[in-house]
C-alpha cells in the first residue's frame, strides 16, 4: 500500500489500517478524514496538533503526499519522529498552531482532529491554519461533542448534571481530559465561520458505546500501553502505528475486547440525527477562492 498512485485510497484500505482500533469514534474520525480529504500523491498536507503522528503515518501508508506535522507537546513529537523515522518529504515541527512556521498558501489540505478543544483561542488557531492553506484548500475538523452519550463517560456526565463540574486530569478525566471546552454544533460552526472559512459538510457520530469505554481505552489502556506493561502480542495488537493489519489471533485479549466494543457499535451511523448525543462533531471547511468577495457561508450541509 505504501506510496500508492494518484487514486484516492479506498474505504477497504482505510478500514484495514484501523481494524484493530478499540475507540470506535476514532475509527470513524479516520475514515471521515480520509473520505473528505482523499489524500493524493501531489498533495501537500498539514496535520495541526499531530500528536504521536498517527494520521501522518496513515497518509504516508497510502500515498506519497508531502506532509508536515506541528505539535506543541515535545514528548508526543518525539514519538511521532520515531514512528516516522526515514520517511521522505515529511516535516515535523515542535511549535504552536498560533504561529505556524510556514509561508502563506503552502498546503492543499489540513487536519485539525481533536485539537481545537485544547487551545484557548480556537478562532485564532483556525485563522493561522487558514493562512498557510491555499485558496480553495480544505480543512477536516473534528472535536468532542458537548452532548456526548452518557455511557461514553458516565463519571463526567454525572458530575456535569449534578454539580456543573467535570474532571480534566488523571485516570478519570474521560472525554474532558486536558480540554478547554467541548463543543455544541453552533459553537463549532461559529468558530469556523469567524475564521473566514466556508462550511462544506458536517457530520456527527458514535452514539451507542460500551459503558465507560473512554476510561477503558484512554485512562487505562493507553496508560498501560505507553508504560510498556503489556505483553508484546497485546501491545502490537493495540498499536495505532501498526498499519499493516497483522494484529494477532482471535484469542488475543485485545482482539476479544475489540469484538465486544464492535458489538455495541454495530448500530451506529456515519452521520447521526441531530437529536442524538454523539461523541464527535465534524466539519469539512474550505478556504474561499482567491477571487471570492463573499462572506463565509455554509456551502453544502451533509445528509
């Protein structure tokens, strides 16, 4: 799959890369971003807040696009550099979204996945990314929904309902982990439009879920995995950087748990009705063309 041709990566190729992903919402985020941005060999793509480099790894696996990742947290960037060592046409920068070290109109496409909720000034961050995007360029944005399902994070949902508070740090942080805010649909739309972008499409997904799954996958699972406490077979099965699909047998405990999570996910849609609580809100935004004098608008709402 590495270094594919000019064609858009098919859904089967993307599904293979995330087939052992325990976070069903993350799985849909990856699939949505690939569908929306359709990475091509001649693209120049920015991953803003690239974290450990998962999206960059996925894109490089399916095409030869030039890639750049910016990450403020240096320990995460160190992991990304290790995972992507030896890749060509790839730039990784330790820096802030507010002050991107790239010339204006550098990139064709950009990713801001689970990033805006971490920054104090989301409009400023969006404006900074817009500056380095070419006219007509696309940004795929995903954020956590303020109206998230109770069972995704029962602890914070209960604290919010009873005491108007939440946990932002530690093993019990859940969906609020290190976040400045969660988003309503209107808040996300307002930020995108205020940054001078057009809204091309919107989605919301992951309603049904295994109870406490956020705490299980991130509070417990990620902590144990990154501490090196899992046996090799389990660690390989849980590693997001493993894009080749070799994830061990059906009796691997990771895979057994995965089947249970998938059972709960089976009735979820790629775009849920507006009256359903969901884990994520997503927007595909576009920088207006250079000759456009119109105010930013919603171009085409999704289904």
